């Protein structure tokens, strides 16, 4: 039998396909993205990953149910009394002005950011549009770093009240036993350089120059007005005005710095023109740098922080009594034992703590006479000091004192490594105290979340 006959139309299509394949095979290869000479460029839809693309997503589905951000939000929403934060809001319904950001969002943002070691308002602002955890917390509310920065440092009393409010249920649940409380100070680098410290004559000269520069900016020439926009002029004036204010604050700090020096060294008193309240202190590595002295009082049972303070004193000897008063006010009573290291020890502190009914546990300084027994009272010792000397020679007191390092050093290490307490990005005692309070709140909240369940 012969081959079956192929219809003419099928022969035509097959021949046309063979010809097209042959022509394609003879064409030289074309580099990616480069059209042939004389040919039109291909029309393509290319990837552009630098644009903001609307992605349909359920915000509540971004995080798992047990995520830390959710748990912090639940605590803020269910347990935290944020009334002082709301009272500070000026904008009201049916009134002028843009709506304010809900303080619940801002409190949760800074608590979660502090738990992750984020210390910069600009960095947090970026995370609010790039990181799912922070996008979930914002819940569609736009942020800017000015709002974040101001909220972090403008509510010292409200943060202090929130720490007290947090400690009450923890104390009732047994997380704060108040059997022993350890106090320790941690020197933290200030936002000021060593070269910013000047004597009074230099500061007065700089202040005169700054005032002259501000006056010149406030009466600009016509050509200067044309050369810059209104926003640029306002920014220059604001910067000049802030420099004048900083220099005036630096000169106001000179008497306090002089009073802390010996009589023959008072003329050498220097104050920073960048952060007037910062002081040069001896740091843990033995060097001297501008810093603040952050004080924590911590219950030894579960390492809950019961007291927070910030000073610009390089010595700890005057810090025991104010901290004890704070702990008593925050917890309604004083601990049985007060633990502190040798930098806090002086007769006044021992007598003050003993008068309050606390057992003072602190190392006795080594006597200059190596043959003298440190436990033996001196003729000038008060009964409280003599009792402290004798007590610290016992094995029980030495065993109790071991809790100090296990408590304070652990809290200090967590503050540095986990919560970013390496260098302050803010200036002034008030703002630095706010940062320390945020760290204490975050530290205690993480302990709360490990031990106390929240209603979901």
C-alpha cells in the first residue's frame, strides 16, 4: 500500500514552519536587553523593587498568636494605666488640629523596641514601615521620628507611675519578695565629646558669638532672603537659638562643678557645651569620659527592678538614701536586707539604712593598719556602724552578700547587651532618666510575661 496523501493545506503549513525555523537558526544571538540594529526595543514589564507596592494583607495575620509584640500589646491594653499620657493630648474631637497617635501604640512600640535593643527614634521609624513586628503594632497608623523621639523623653512622671503600677501586682504575686534588694550604679557614656568641655571664659566667648550669629539670622539681608527658603531660614534660626540655650545652660552649671572641686582646682572647672549636665567619670575600663551614673535597685528574688535613678555624680556614696526612699514609696515598705558594694559604703549611709530598720550588707573597707581586725569597732563608730562591722565578719552575712553580684551584675549586663544601654542618644538628666525608666519597664515586663499569664 502507498503512503497516505497529505492535504495541500497541511503541506503549506509544514513548509512554512520549516522555513521560519531555518531563518531563526541563521540569526546571530542577541545579548540580553540589547535589541538588534534597526529593530525596535522589546516592550517589557520589569521589576522595580524600590517602589512602595500595595500588598493586600490582613494585619492581624502578620504575627503568630504567641509573638512577643502581641503579648506586650495585650499587657499595655489590659493592664497599663495610660491616663497621664492621654491627659497630655491637646487635640480633641470636633476641634482644630491633626489627630494624635494613640499612646497605646507608642508605649508598645518603645517597649518592644527596647526589648530588641533599638535605641534610635530614626531607626524605629524605619522599622515601622519595613519590619512586620512594628507594622503590626502600628496597625496602619503612620509614624515619624519626631513623634517617637518626643514621646520617649517627655513623660518622666508618667513612666515612673507606670513602673510603680507594674510592680504592685508583681509584688502581690511573689515576684518581688523584698527580702533583699541590691543597689548598683552603671556609668553610661553621654552624648557629648571630651572636646566639648570648656572653662567659663571660653563659654562666655562662645555665648557672645552665638548671640551675635542669632541676631544676624533674625535680621537677614534682602539677598539672603532670596537665596534661601523660609524653611531653611527657620532651621538656621532654630539651630542658632538652641546653641545659645545650651551655652547658657553650660554657664549655669559652672558653680555646681566648681563646688565639687578642691579650692585650688575650682578655676579649672569645665562644662560641656553639648550636654551641660554630663560629667567626666571614670568608666569600667579605667578611662575617663563624659557619662551619667544610672542607679538600679533590684529585688534578688526574680531580679525585678524596684528603683531607678540617674545622677551626674561620679561617686555612689550619696546614692543609697534617695534610692531607699524611692523603693519604700514604690513598694510601700523597705526590704529586710539592703545590699551594696564598697563604692556606696560610708558611715552616714550605714547609719541611715539602719535607722530605717534595714540590715545593711556591704563590705567593710580594709583598714590602713593591716594588724587591726576590720570587725573591731573604732572609738568613733556609732552603734549602727559597730554592729555592721561585726555582722559582716559572719558567714551568714558573707553568704547573703553574694546575692549582690548575682543580681546587680546580671541586670546591668542585660541592660547593656539586650536593651542598648551602651551610650545615650539623648542629652540632659531628664531625658536620660526617661531612657532608664523605659529600660526598667521593659526588663520588668519581660519577667512579668514569663511568670504571669495575661487574659487573651
